């Protein structure tokens, strides 16, 4: 089972930024690396045969122990995944000797495509204060089942996450995600069972999670706006839970006489997003168009009722609903976006009715519980009386 680790990610990113280091490792250090890996292989073999460990005195290994501290990820990769790095370097050198270069492909993309990664453990890959942008190459690994991106200061997740059709577990704890930061394309991940959103900046869960019946675990503790901002809607009626959001851009925009129509490409992307079709499905769109729609995706608000996509700044309705209980959690708030008042009511009214029914069920269970306790008390000898005696 191939696991892509954070130190490999940092190494590939470094190679991309520092071509000098990349070329040095490929060419100048090549012979030494090969020797080192040979020694490593010998050690593995020797350990297996006689249990001895001959590697401690090896000069090549001690050479690699001198790797500077800021390249710690190179040292760790050499220690933990030397064969993977060697095989990749081999393939790179072979391609260079054959003069095969695929334009536009990054070192990271080539490394990822060289292996069949099924897990990605990428916690803490961004330092505090660094712009945390996830490279799209990560989402090209279609067989990934586990993706962990904890402690990364992420403010948004690229829509490309919807490409991960085998994804079963997604961990996004300790980031800076808000409601709009989690893209609707997550609904394309039909195998997603576990989602971890603890310690972010959410004031409710994204409403589209309710359209993902396969989800069986959703964690959302430690979101700082959670209670104070959202639970005040718990006891309100439909008029208060459906909030009309005005078009901010329209309000500021000065009237203009110039006619500026949308391009056919943009209109096609709008229609495609509104259709709720998984546009990442292989063979559906040419790659460039697929990338265009993915790039445009965050610019839309999508109605949770009819899926109509409109530009992000357009007026619409924000709707709060409550699910009680939800996947082992007690009462959980959800935030939806609706394109019209009727769509907002189509989301809110059934959810409200269900919330009331759930509350009645819970009251009933509580009453039954109290009644049982009281009956037990009555059937027992009067303990308080005995104690008094
Ligand atoms: Zn709608």
C-alpha cells in the first residue's frame, strides 16, 4: 500500500523551487546516492541473513547525515523511502537521456504519477503565515482513499477534491475553513464515509453534506463560531431562518451603459455546474475544459434545493437548519444557500418539521425514562423511611 508522506511532498516542492538542488541530486550526487542506496540494500540483506548491522561505519551514510537542517525532509526521505526516490530518479534520468519531457508537468506531478498512492498524509505541510495553497497535482491521484490535511492553515479546499472518486476518509482538522471553503464537489466523492472538520472557523456544517447518505462519521468540534452565531436560530421560525442576502456587488456597482455579455464558455460552465453532473468523470470533458470549470467553480453559489449556479456575489437566501441527532452528534446546525424564496422554504420547512418531530420523540423518550424511574422507586421499599428509622 503506497502512502505519500509530508516529507516527500516537501522534498518535491523544494525540487520545483530549487532546480539547482534538483539537478545536483540527479547528476553530481547521483553516484553517491546510488552507493548509499546500495549500502542500504546490503544492510537490509545482511540484517536478514546474520542479524548484524554493518551500516554504521559506512562513509556514504555518514555523508548524508551532514544534510543541512533546513533540508530535513531530504534526510527523512532518504531514510524512510530511499527505494522510492531511487526509482523515481532512475525514471527521470532515463527520460532525460531519451529526451522525453512532458511540457507543463511539475516534479511533484511526475513523482505522484510514478506511484499508485492510496493514502496521503500531508499534515503540517505549510508553515504558519505561509500562503496555504494546495497544488492541484495532489488531486490527480484517483486511487487515494485517505487524505489527511490537518494543521495546514487552509482557508479553502480546491474543487478538484471532487476528482478523488475513491476517497473514503478526509481529515481537515485545525485549519481556517469557513462554510464556503468546503466545495460542493465533495458530493462527487461517493465513497466518502469519514469527514473530520474539528477546530476550523465554521458556524455550521455545509448543507450539501445532508445529500451524502454514505457519510457515517462527521466530526465538527471546536469551531469557534459554532454556538454563539448559529444556535440562536434554533427556536426561531421559518421567517428568521431564511435570510435574504443582497447582491453586494450590484449594490456598489454604478449604472453603466456598456454592454458586457458573458462568454459562451462561462455560460456553458454555469450550465454544467447547475446540472450537478460530475464533470471530473473521465471522458466527459476535454482536460482543459475540466480545469476551466474547476477554476470557475468557487465563483458560483449553488442552490441546495435546485442546484442552480449563480455568480457568488448574487443575491439569494441563506438558510439554517438543524439536524437532531446527526451521525452520533447531538443537535447540529447546517447552513444552506438557496437561489429563491421558494427554494429556501423547500429546504427549511421539511427540515423544521423533522426537527420538531425529533424534539417530540426525544421529549417522549425522556418522559418514559422519568416514568420508569418513578415506577421503580415506588416498587422498592421506602428507603428514605427506613433510613429515618
Ligand atoms: Zn434553487
